[in-house]
C-alpha cells in the first residue's frame, strides 16, 4: 500500500473513528484502526466489537492495500506533523513508513486480515432526517439515560419508528425524557429498539448542524450513515441492547392541577444558585408557588440555606413541591426555548416539564423536610 494524503483529511478521519477505541483492550488489534486504500480514497475503520465507525477520506492512492495501525499513536504523529501532506507506505511485514517534510516515522502494524470483519447492514430501508433534528432529539433525551448496569435495558435510548413518527425515550426510573418527530417511514422501516449509551455518545459527537442522517434497525443491530456536505459519509454500526423496554406511557400523568409558565433561563440561573446549598445527603430544592410568585429554597443542615424569588404570572392555589435540582437543570440545559411549562398536581405527584414543541419530561418529587 502506498498513498499520499492531506494532513487535514487524515486528521478528520481519525478524529471521527478513534474515540471508540478503548485504552485497555484484551485484543491488541482492537487498539488499531484499519486503513484500506483503493481508488481515490482511504477508508478508516475502528471498533470495540459493540460499535464500529467507518469513514472514507480522499487520498492519492499509488498502490492499493490495507493495514491496521495503533490509532492513538497514529493520531499523535499526524497531529504533531508540520507538513500539510504526508506519504504512507506499507511493506510486506506490516511496517508503515510515514514521510512528511523533514519527518520520518516507521510504525509497526498488524495484518488487515486479523481485523474483525465488517457487520452486514441488513435489508431494511433506512429513514432519512436532518442531522440537526436527530442531534436535538438526542440532546433532549440522552441526559436521562440510566447508568445503573443492573437495569441494563435502561442503559440506552428507546427508539421507536412507527406510524410515520420517530420517538426517543430515556429514563433512569426517577425521571423520563421523551421527544418525537414526523418521519417519512415505510412499514418495512418500522422498529422498536434500545440504542446503547456508547453509541448515543458517539452520535452526539459526530452529528453536525448540516447534512442528513440515514438510520435503519434490524433484530440485534442498527446503523446510522451521516451524510455531510463535505467529505464522504461516516457510518456507525451498533449492537442493540437486548431486552424489553418498560411501558413508559404509564409513567406520564394523564392530567395535572396547575400549569405554570416559566422563563427558562431565569429558572435555570435560580436553580443553579440554589443547588450550591445542597449536599449529597440533602439534594432537594423546594419550589413554592403562590400568587404571581415562585420561591425556590434549599435548607441543608451543616451547609446553610438559600432563598430565590421569581415573579411570574400565577393565579392558582398555593402549592409546594421538592425536586432534585440536578434533574431539573439537566432538562433546562438541554432546551433552547425561552418559555417552559411546569405541570403540577400536588407535592407527592410527578411534575411534568413541557415546551411548545414535541418534548416532555417527567420528574419524580422528593420528600419535603
């Protein structure tokens, strides 16, 4: 294999794929990136056996071929080079020579044949959405994913493709975030799957504000093809979480007693200040609604207390409820609306945060001191 490639192109390609590679792995080849050069491009692939990311970048290929090289070391070399172009040449002993300006490196690789074979993508037709839309949906749900490995079906986002609607749900048992979007999906595209946290993290990193994303789901794997305006597509292939997601609809309150309109940014800042006076043991803030006023208070033994007051348009009955401030802050930070709506019934019932749009967030109350 012999090729010449722009430093910017190989840097972009390695940045797209390298995050999936763990620092500690039992199989040395999983620390490597597969480079396969042919035609006018080199394809880079990295995997941890659960998630595989591939990306093609333009190159002048003099002699086609393939090799696997340690991805972190290769990225470190490329990043430090001062030349704008580099030449890679691989011999029959899987040694790769890298020349750029006055620099020369020889990196020992492993044979391409030892790299895990590519996953078969299946026959299901994909649905296509703007990347910005999918990115916003993930932002509005991924913060609520559970990290408790004993409840593994909650370690990911539930994705439903049904009746021309894409729905995403995440919950950790104490809160639940849901959003949906209209999609042009055929009957063959329909699926209900759980996409694991690691894949969600990679998609959050890779999705852009422009371009489109295609996605399709089979029995035990899903794939996402990110089509950008510049460059070749990035393909993310992921195993899915095996198991049945709980019936999330029964958690969503059918109705509430009060619906309060709140300025998102002002509420966010007040909760941030109130959270300072909570502790790991006492991690609740009280929201007390009275006529045209919201009082946010936290009182923590051995720490102190805080009181925030917000003027608002509220004409309902006096009502007080306590929440974990982090849970409220997570949702408020994920939104960009000026106005949010908090629906409440009493101090023991879940609160529901909504916006003028397809999003709702159920949050369990905490016992008031």
